[in-house]
C-alpha cells in the first residue's frame, strides 16, 4: 500500500495483443498519476450483471476442489446454451481430463473455449477481472488478489493474481493496473447507474491501513460510482469476511434483493438501501446466483423445495429462464455459483 499511503495511486495501462512478448509489453506501459485524495470526474462505469454478456469465464476445479466438478458441469451445461463459455485449465492434461469428465456428465464442447494458465484455486469471481467502460471502449481492471486476506489462512494466490492479465491478453484489451488495493469482484455489487454496494468488514480486512474515507475515493474514482452503500458485519465461518454477493444483489437499477437472515447486517443494509431511494426485496433463499443472457442459474437443495425456489426467482427475473442446480459441494467449500463464475460484458 506504499503508493496509497503516499497519496498517489498509479494507473498503468498495458496494451496486449496476441503477438506481444514480455519485453514489448513492458515497453507499452504508460503511467498516469492523480492524487487519490480527490474525487475525479470520470465517465466510466462497471456494467451491471444483467446487461448483455459476451461470455462467462470459469477456472476448472483443481484436484483439491474436485468435489465441485459435478456442479461445475451443471453450471457450464446451462451457461453454454445461452452464451460462450471460457474455461481455464492448468495444463493440457487437466484440460483433456476435464473434457472427458464433462462428456461423462452429458456436457459436450460446443460453445466452450479452453485456455491453459497456472491458477491456485477455482473461484474466478474474486481473482478474475473487473470490466469498466467509458461508452466507447471497455478495458480490464487488475485489482490485487491475496487469497481472501486472513479469511482462509495462508494459501497460494500469486498465479490467480495474474489471471486478469491473461484474460486481457486473449481479448486484446487494455489493463488498468490496480495492484495497490485489494478488491475481489464477489464484494462488488453495482447497478450500472452509479451505485456500489460493498461490505466494509471485507475491505477493512484486505486493506487495513487505508481509511474508509480513502477507500471510498479509490472506489469512486476507479469504478465511476457516485454512491456507495456499505454493509457492516459478517458471519462466523465466512472465509470471505462478508462478500456482498451472499447478502445483497441488484435486480434492476432501482431494486435490490437482500437475503432474509434477519440479522443486524441485513436489517441495517436494507434500511440504508431504502434511505438511498432503492426498492428493497427481502429474499428468502440463497442469493449466489449468476444472471446471464436470458437465464439465471441458482443453487437449490436437491429436493422438493427447488420448485418453490424456482418460482421465487421467476418472480424476480420474469423474462429469463430459471435453472436450479445442486450447488451443495460449492457451498461446502465456502461459496456459490456466483463465486466460481466471472461474467464478461459485451464489449
């Protein structure tokens, strides 16, 4: 956090192409500096998840996360019906084994593109890119990823932290370097119209030397939002230390759904959202769903309750197909469908 403490937050734009060597990439670096104690007027925004996707990305479940692979197959089988699917494997051998596994689960390779990169985990929501647009072009922000701070102990994360660079290289997009601040996309919920909902416990854990006021300036400048609604608190055993995608999700630019746990976190957040002028829906079920091009894929319980979950979600998303899958093995490892997917907005 040296740059942030000094009051300067560098933005580094790196232009990638398929032909770029490491030396050429280094030559393409251009530095931009501004005082991060000032709110800058920037015509940028992060598209809302329900806006049109170009694709969805996932990192194939590693051996120590193999219990999630059946759920991954279900997610991939749904998503690829509606939009392209990009999958990252750590080696050609793992890719071939994953293809065989998917085929055995009834998922063919149509509409799937594979990429080979070293990764440390399978939770691409958090270590993957955040996309921003100024209305004329889209680029990728590469925020620092440190393996969820203190939440899961000392785990490797260095390869995961490189994934936004690899995605940008493949898509030939510019990179805005944000390695002075830790931010995971699972703690970023935007309505695409200037509002960010985010959990303070998580951000305080990741950036302990940066005040909340200073963090607001960083987030507003980078994400192009003018309003931040903070959630406060997290539950014991939550290794993410409060990722917002388990608590609150925008349904449209004026409406937000908040999970019905009935605790102080949810009640205070609901009131804060109402005070900010949003319609609030108290949702009875899991919120870690993925919204895509004409579909929602969400987690069920593998029993008769799944039909009622589907009905509830259909009321929230009346113009999308609702798919319910058994995500219990993802939950057992600390997350949900949203956590293992990373949506790429239409460029």
